[in-house]
């Protein structure tokens, strides 16, 4: 291929196909940078050559075939800018395979292309992909998938495809649904994950399953979400948590080595959910930098400051993010105000601050401090200028708000080292969390997660205290995977559904097929799923998921290329026995 030619190929006759990247006419000669998937090579067309007349017609993005001989460039014209920079091809025959309209944005200038709006690039994604920078993440993605297949195949895993037209799988999001034509009024759901099917495969005796699976979740879209996305889905029988974590570590090590040529250390460190929350204010902590939260509740146990006293009295806590003087110096009142606004979007009522000044502290709440409190606080802010950023709230809210402030500060202060891959496990998740809206409990992962045996009795009495055999895999502050050991006993599964507020009849109505399967005996099993798009985004150093997906949706969940989602004709609606309640106004095309 064009991009593969090197000095050693000099003297060879070659036939190349590719795209005209750039054409320059210079001193009577025509120079064409010919591009294919492997890169660029310079083609020279001399005036006497039979190729010259065609050469004069060439414009960017025309597709051509050219035959000629490879020769070394004169010494002074060699360039390291191109991998093929030592050689050029002297054209002898040239023909045009396809002409091309002028593209709506420049393809042969990476800086200019970076300025082009993403919407336009997605509308013409097939042009965008001609840019090597845009295609590179897809190549990486291929290498990652191949590494996954190779590794898991060697470990005895079987790849199985599970259905896309199915029933709802409870992963906590809304389903995408597909109407059935032949059974009017009935709908398939697209899978939020293959969860139930992979468990059924374990009950079917497959023992080791994997799939690079497409999943669908109808969620409010955020910057790092896609309505359809890809998981590496894995399930194994006869394993404990440690077996699964170790398998994942070895797999990740192999993937990173094969795809990027980099070594990573295993085992990954582990943090309990509680520790992640109290130290980093997040269940997916970014541990590439040191800032850590601390608990000031004991310091303020008899405070006269009403704001803190009332929170403590109602069971909340006072948490702080200590920031050293060196980093705190740039935090003016204005910046502190901005951080407070940020903390409030995470549920904090406010962000108090205290700055070490001489023996005491300055700041809006400094006047409320008793001597003993000043002394205790001094341990958390030992040096002149050290800063304490403080939130008083329910413990989880206080930690999460400070966790958000921590991340923002790290970005603003440039504390995050580039190029590092910081993997870690978060383990010991609670099984259930309290649902403020309904007053009941909901699952933290999904309703098939196995509770710790010793905590089972609490399911009836104090469900919030039950710990799960569940784990999340975190990379640089992103959750890139999660999984659990599963309930494999029918009775436990029914108890779990009851704790979630389902009667046995309701559970049977929704998951009867699954409960039946459990009744026929399930091996102890567990598994994991990786968010493959996100992992590849991080490995590629890409800024968004859209860069690592061939045909992504935009932030409104639409595909600017095909125009999906689109309306149905009256005839299609009638065939599906569907009637629209109201015809929504069609959105303005972007
Ligand atoms: N199905 C789960 C998910 O999509 C992963 C797992 O538990 O294996 O998050």
C-alpha cells in the first residue's frame, strides 16, 4: 500500500490505489500526495509522461490508480514528516477511478479539520474517516477486540450471541422498544445488557461465556453516553470474586500490552465503596493525584455554628477537602464562589472555607470557631495559607460534592499527570440503596447481585446495611466495568425481589422464566461487563465516546448522517397497529 513504501522498496515497480490527498504543480512537475489507509506517499508526474494529462485533471479526493517505479528522493528532499519520506513514486500510468465533489470541509489539514464542527463531521462521517486521525481510534478498537478474543479463547471462553429483540432487562435505565407487527400491542425491548441471557447460559452449562455485545439504554444523554453502546460481557461458573478480578486484570494487561504496547501493573489496587466515597468523594475515584477528603465531624461536635450543628444533629457530617497553600494561593474569593456553585450542583447547601492565617483561620465562618476547634483544625491545615473547603450535609452528599470540587480543582490546577493509566477496583458495594422518591430500596447494580451470606438476615430488617459481592473497575476516574457474583438460589432471588418491593406474583409475572430456570438448578456464577467504548476512548486518549465509534449519535441521540430517528409513514404505523397520540413537532435539523 502507498503508506507502506520505504527506502528498501526503491527500484520496484508498483501499482497503487488511493485518494488524492493534495496536488501541487511545481516547476512543470505535478506532485500528488497519494493517500490510502496506511498513509501517504509522494507521486511525481513528469511533463513527458503519458500520465501527465490525467495528472492535470486531479483534484483532492479523486480516487486513482497509478503505476510507476519507486525511487529514493534526492537527499535534500527527504522528509521525516512522512513515514514514506525517503521515497517517491515516478508515475508511468495513471487513471481516475472516481471523481469527487469538493468535500464540505478540509481533509488534508489536521489543524483546520479540528476546527470543523462535530455535527458537520458526523453528517459526513465517511469523509471524516478518511482523515487518519479520525480512523486511528477504529484501528485501536479492532486491536482491542482482537486481543479480547484471543485471550478469552485461549482461556476456554465461548463467544455466544444473545438476542437483540427481547424482554426488558433491568439495569436501571429506560428501554428502547420495538413494536411487534404480528402480535399487535406487544413490544420487544432492546437489551440494556445480556445479563439474564448470560446467566441462563451458565444454567445451560456453558461455564465460560463472553460476547462483545451491543446494548441499548434510553437515558438522558450526557457527554459520555451513547444510546447504543458496546460492552465486553463475561460470565463464568464455579468462581469466587477473586477469580473474576484476577481474570479481568490479566485480560486488561494483555489488552493494553497488545493494543498499545504498554505494561500495566497487576493486581489493581482495591478500595471499598465506603473508602472511595470518604477519601475521594466518588465511587469511581481518580487516584492519579493526591487531594483527599477528611472528616471534620468530630471537630465540630459541639459547634455553635448553626449550619454545622443542625446537620450533625440530623445524622449528617462535616467533610472537608484540605488544599495546601501552594495550590490554594490562586483561589481568590471569586474562584471559591465558582467552586461553591459547582458544589451546589451536587446537592451541597454551600461550600464553607477556612484559610490558615497565623495561629488561627480567616474566612466567613472563622468567627464561630472555638479555641479547641482552631487547634483541631490546625492539624488539617498546618501551614500558613493552607485551605479547608468544607461541606456539611448528609454524608454521601457532602462527600460527593467535595469529590466534584476535588476533580474540578485538579483540572484547574493541572494536577493530573498525562498518559498515566490508573486502574483500581471498587469493592464491597452495598446491595441496595435508599430511594428518596419512593421511600423504598432499589438495587445498586441489578437485582441479580448476590448478597454476602452473613448479611442475608439483614435483607428483611435493615436492607441498606446488606453488602453485595459486587465490584466496579475504574480507570482514571471513569467506571469502565462492573460486575458481581450472582444469586444462584431461587429462595434468595425471591427474597431479593421482596426487598425491592415486588410481591412473589409480580416477580413471577416479570421474571417467571428466570425463576423457573433457577428452580432447575444454577451453578454458582458471576461475571462482569466492560464499557468497551469508554475503555477505548481512554486508551486512545480521545475526548469523547463519539471519536471511538464508527457512526455515533450526537448529544441529542440523533445520527446526523442518516437522520435517525425518523418518522414512520401512515402505512407503517397501520401495519404495526400504532397510532400516534400527538404528532410531535419535528426538530429543526442542526
Ligand atoms: N450486566 C451488568 C451491566 O451491564 C454487568 C454485570 O453485572 O456483569 O452493568
